[in-house]
């Protein structure tokens, strides 16, 4: 089930899922609920570039959802205009490989530089054998978790991201590409 966010007359349904699961589940949901094909203003994807480059990721989503939404672009970070605006934003910036945590590390460097440096030193203090089981971008996840543990010991990363200044006017420069994409997609400009 999606999370539904409301503000004024704007409602946004957010589905979270891994690409392999989303690719199977979301088309079935769209097929079974015709209003999701015709009675919406926008359909956007925010995806990681953890295994493939941004262009390849955007093309996969174009092939999966293009049949449902004409004009669904295969270019990352571009919102296709139309009766239903569509697009895919590929984290962290539509060019480089990365994940959401890549952005949070950059935000942490801006808003919590002392905490970020301490987390970097802590993670760097471990030998390669201690990290040999890590997947790509687990380093970034460990850095975010380190800062989160300093800000809110015993709490999840979600708590600090929700309560603290990771996403704020101070970090807007780091998040600018994502903010711009969402603003165009949702016609907030």
C-alpha cells in the first residue's frame, strides 16, 4: 500500500520498493485501477543508480512504464509534459552512481560537518576485512547511521532525517536537482 501525503489540494501516493518488486507490483496495480492510468496529474519515479548508470536505470523505467504513460521519457531527471507529467529521477543526481544515502552523506557534510567527520573517521578505522561483506554504497549507509547515532542514540536513521536538518534550506544546494525535478513534476513552481 502507498503512503498518501496531502497538502492543500495536492495528494501524493508514494510507493516504496526495490526495482525488481516494483517492476512486478506496480504494473499490476495500474492494470487493476484504471484511474491510476488516466485520473492522475503526474507519475514519477525516484530510483537508485547503485548497479547501473543513470541512463540505463531511466531506460528500464521507460520500458516498464512507457506503455502506461505515453511520453514517459528515458532521460534521467527530465519531466515529460502532458496531461500526465512523467519522469524518473536517478539518485543521487541523474549522472553519478549512488543511492539516497549518497545525498544524505552530502547533506550531513553541510549541516553536521563535525558529526560527519567523526563518522568518517570511525568507519575508516575498521580494516577492509571488517567491511568485506559490504555491498556497494554500504559505506554511505554506515556514515549516515554514524551521524544518526550521534544525534539520536538508539534511534533509526528515519528519526533523525525526519526530526533534524538533513533536509532543510541549509542543504537545499545539495538537494537542488531532486527538488527541481519534484517541483516540475508536481507543478509546484
